[in-house]
């Protein structure tokens, strides 16, 4: 009986350890509504996008691709996406 308790305790400890390893290495900032693009770009240097957002640019121009995809922040700041391409405050 003692052996069963010991094995169960080890299994619980190993499982708890594995669950702890699956946590993300960083915590994303809490979604915030920003006053303007200057304020948003202080936190998200190249802008923020919803999932699937792509920078719309003039013919021959290179689109911004290094923006942060964070749908919750994008939804709070859709008014800052002037060209309605799914990326708010895109900046090279």
C-alpha cells in the first residue's frame, strides 16, 4: 500500500511539473484602448493587427509585416485602423 501511495505522489508531482512547463514564456500586456497611434506605438512598435490582418499599401510599396497580432487589442482600437486593412497604426 505504501508503494502505491509513493507512486501516486510521484505521478502527481511529475504531472504538475509538466503543466508548469507548458505556460507561456511571457505574459502579453492587458488589452488597452489607446488614445492615438503615438500611444499605441509606444507599446506595439509596428502596430497591432487582428488575426489575418495584412497591411494594405500603394502599388510598388513594401507592406509592414512585423506588426503584433493581438486581436483583443485590435478590437479595442479599430478606430485607429484608418485604411480598414486589419492592422492598426502600422509603422515601418
